[in-house]
């Protein structure tokens, strides 16, 4: 083990000789990785997104005593898109990230008790804004589905002369989630929190291993360039001691960073 201590001492001395490199190895990942994420988010925000809205229906109808027009649906979609920073163009356009089409007969099918209305979303391949548009419109469609279904339930209940609960019909099943341990015993909030913290710490290991990996790579390459690697291998120090010594010194960098 004395030979391992010798190698560790040598590595630590070499490390302390170049404080600038050590500081760069330690702090650059902490700066670069968050900066890359922020730059990516900021760049997406700067890139404008354009959406074309086309209404081929332009009709109105009623369900459950509520009047509905295709223009109302179009305006609701437009407001949701503009709220998320997207530019809306009314009518067909080639230079857009996505096109949303309300087809003829949309309101008729929307208020029908036997048909289904369809909203068409045409996305441009490779556009991140197009995926954003899809998510916004699908969320809006889900909300519209529940509202229209509620109105239809009310209309049918009035026709049948029944007093019904809209929630019990449209959402008859409610899920309740409980967290238990491996043996089936209930888990406290603190224990559940420990699991999420451990996952976060596992992810944060990238900040620790990156400096260590960079250092050991630089150390081996530096030894070869300075022609000192051959000299180390020719010493009485066993090769396993060289490897263990470098691993230990690298682990110290990981602990410090």
C-alpha cells in the first residue's frame, strides 16, 4: 500500500502545481451545463412560431340550450395560441409551423348526438413550434370535449326527465394513489421525499464525474506527452498501484467538486 500512497502523493502534487487547470475542470461543468440549457430555452423563445387557422364551416348550432359557432371555436384556439407567444394567421399560408383546419360540418357534428366533429392539425416536419401547437390544441380539444359532453348529458337528461350528475356520468371512475414500502407498509412523506432526492443525486453525479473524467484523461495524456509515463512504468512501483493511485486522486477531485 505504500506504493499507492506514493502515487497518490505524486498526483496530488502535480494537481496543486496547476491550480488554474484544476479550477477550470471543477467549475466549467457547473457553468457550461446550466448555460447550455438556458441557451436552448432562450433560443426556442426567440424563434417565432406561426400558425394558420382555416375555417371552412362558418355555421352555428346549439346543444343543451347553449349556442355554439365555429367562429367561437376558432377564436378560442387563437387566444390559446397567442397566449403562448405564437403568431396566428387567418387563412391558408405556406410559411407556417402548423395549420389548423375546421372542416365543413364541424358545428353540426359537434352538436350532434350521433356524430363526432374532427379538427385537423397539419404540422411542419422538424418544427419544435409545431409540437407546441399540437399540445396546446389537444389540451383545448380535451377541455372542449368535456364541456360539450356535459351539455349533451344535460340535454338528454332534460329529454328523459331525469336528475343526473354530469360528473358521475362522464367520470364514473376516480383513482386514488397511495404509496407503500416494499413490505406493504404505509410510507411517510419524508420517506417518499428521500426517494426523489436520491434520484436527483444520481442525476447530479454528472457534475462530479465530468471533472474527474476530464482530469484522469488529461493526466494520462499529459504523462504520455511529457514522456514520464514510460518512466513511471519502469519504476519498482507496481502497475496496479499506478492505477489505484490515479483512481484515488481522481476520486478526491470528485469529492471536492
